C-alpha cells in the first residue's frame, strides 16, 4: 500500500489520467482506506475545476466572478457527496 506521501506525489498524475493501470490501482486502494487523502483529492479536483472556469482575460466585475465560483463550489460539493 502507498504511504500518504507517495499518494500526494502521484495525485496530479492520477487526476490527469497519466498513471499506469497498476499505479491507478495502488492509488485507489490507498484512497479506500485513507480519509485524509480522499479529502486531498477532492480539494485538488475542486482546484482544477476552479482553474478551468476562470476566464483567460482579466475580469472587470470581480464580485460576479466570486459569486459564480462560490455557486460552482456548492454545486460540486452537492454532486460529490
């Protein structure tokens, strides 16, 4: 079984689908038994989703963007649980 440190080191590759089948199994096995690493992966997924929806150009209405990001976060939390 992977240690938490090994899990964290593989997290980006895991989320990007860049691990071998064996490595994915090791990661998933660790996640089954480690609530802290599951929480870490959820946070990384949220960060990736947030970065994907950020606009490329500078935003004039920062408050509207903050509200949109908060709404997306709530939607992701409700869908992931």
